[in-house]
């Protein structure tokens, strides 16, 4: 069974640009959550989607947005990038959202 | 509110036991435990639900005290492969907050030969 796939694995962007990250969940999983991981703050929750609906979101500015498609694949977008957005972005998929979650390898975003 | 994990770091010799604690200031529906090795994705260990039983498998088990809003992860007879950073993630009660996992900052566990 294929795991969670995140693309791209690495990204370098310039301040002010925007970026879109993609996450393909495990087949049959309808919940996708996104997290930002930094050395100082650990894993910070961004948002969770289930069947194309955002059910919860974390305390991030509106520059961070996401969506989920009918095949459960999800994307997150960050507009007007800032240096502080440099981080590892992880997505996790699960059956219902409060069950065992499987993480992807993450996208390492560097903003210069 | 981010749960508080303790200790922040612990060093063990192979075969020793360890306990990692996770404490929340909010009422909880669930506690999830994950282990992340350097450069890898977090891996699920177990989930404990409100009203559920203590969970465990092999030499890793966990408890969930709902009244105190605390969970503990027990690692018995540690092995070198247990090294990594352990995270607890807490899910709140109702209103969709149980779908929002709030993670602690992690506990770095190092097992030496």
C-alpha cells in the first residue's frame, strides 16, 4: 500500500513569492492534516480537511490556505512568503481524522 | 494551547526504562503518541481515547488520565531503535477540535549501548 506522498521534497523561494505544496494521502483516507515543523516550535497544526471541507484550522495568518479535492489529495498555498516561513511542511492522512495518522516525508521550504 | 512534555531530553543505556509525560491545560478527547527519527517523518505509536483503556504493544505502553488531562508513555527495556524524538498530540472535545492535533515540543530520547 503506497504511503503519503508529498511533492516537491525541497523548495527554495524568494521573499514575496507564493508557493503551493501537494499531498497525496493513502488510498481510502479522507482526512488530511497539514503541519509546520521548525526546530524551535515543533509541530504546529495548520489545518485539517475531510471530504473537501476544512474542519479545523490553526493559528496561522491568512497567507496560509489549503484545499482538498474530491480524490482526497490536498494542496496548501502560502502567499507573500516571509523568511520565517522557512520550515518543514508535513501532511498526515488518516481514515477519519482522529485515528492513526500517517505522515509524508515533508516538503522542506527555504525562503531567501 | 500546546501540551507540555517532560522531560525535554533523556539519555538511557540499552535495557533501561523511561517515562515521558504529556500534560494539557484543556479537556482532552484523545492523546496520540509519535516517534520521529532524525530526517524522517513522525511514525504513529498509539492513540488513547477518552474513556478508553491503557494501550500498549511489546515494550511500549501508555496511559491517559482524563481528569488530570495527562498522558504518560512508558518505554520498558529500551533498545537502540527507540532513539528519537517523541511527540504527544492532543485532540480536544467537541466542535471539531478533536480533529485538530496540538503537539508538544517533543522529548529527545537517546539510547546508548
